C-alpha cells in the first residue's frame, strides 16, 4: 500500500515551473542551510563542517571562487542576528501578495502570516519561520517568511516498489542518496506523528501530512497544489500507469 496522506509543498511558479523570484544578487545566503530538515542552529553547524564550506573559508576552494566564499561569509554573518532575508521578483507586489504560499526557490518554502498561524496552531515544533524582504517591481513586500522545515522523515520510501537512481557516490539509505525518482510509493503511515518533514534520501522533497493540507484547504490558502506527493511525482511518467491512465503499475 502507498500513503496518499503525504502531500508535497508544491507552490505555483511560472508557466515553466520556475520560481517567481530569487535571492538578490550580491546578498545571497547558502539556501542549503535551510534545506536540511533540521532546526536552523543544528543545520548551520552541520553545514559549517562541510568540506566545501571550510575550503571557502580557507581560500582553497578551487571550483566556486570568490562569489561562493562571499556567500559562505554572508551566511555566517546572517546567523548572528538573523535579519530579514533579501529576495526579489520582477512581478508586481500586488500580484504576488494575492498568494499565501510563494515560490521563490525550488528547495525552500515560503508563506505569509496566514500560513504561519496555521503551522503554529497545528505543528509548532515542525518548522521555524524567518522574515523576508521581497523587493518587487512595484515596491517591497514584508508579508512573507522563509519556512525552515525542522524534521527529516527516515525510511519513508517503499524501496521494493519505487523506482529511482542513486548518486554514484552514495549508498542505499544515505542522506540525499537518491538522484532522481521515476516512481514514488511511500510506506503506509510513513510520517508517523510528524506533520511536516523532508525525505531523508531526497531532502529537496518537502512532505506535508494531509491533516495540514486539509486545514490549508479549509482556510483557502492560495498558491499551493493540493495533490499527494506520489501523484505529483508519478504523474510525470506515464509508463508508471496501467492503460487506464490512473492505476499505478505496482
């Protein structure tokens, strides 16, 4: 059995599926520190120990150069006081603020106060929120927050019936070991008592329990796809389905 109670944090983007904005050039932080499924202080300590980060600080990072070194240093500086994060979009402020959930990154979620209030009410220990200054073509919006998901869900993927490829330097079960997924099936009740989390083997994928999505739907949260995560992944690959186009080939 798969788990259709797992949804994806999947906000709307451009008609090409790209984010509606990005970090401001010259003010970027390392977004990876927000994509580890850990409280920010733990994520930061882990990130700080990475070989590439240490090489940048020592001036020995050959491939990334000065831009990456500056990004690393800005991230370290940001951690001291955590001021508002700087993002920009070519879309107007009024248009963007029609959405409660914002797509400004492929790996990090954003939401407004309405979203934060829901998360605070039903899963206060599953996330952290950091304010964003969103510079748009018609002014600055202060209505959004970067949401740091602070849990990793281990052993959620049913490896017997899912289809995926590992990174060449990773082993089965390693963190971020999955390179791409052709077919995704979860183990039943794979999130346990967690309502928001990231898949251990594919940290980019943000998991939301149906209980959260039901509250989002009841409160008319705008800008997010209300589809199970399995369906979002498997719907891209028609050969995963029987001829009826609906039933998965298990």
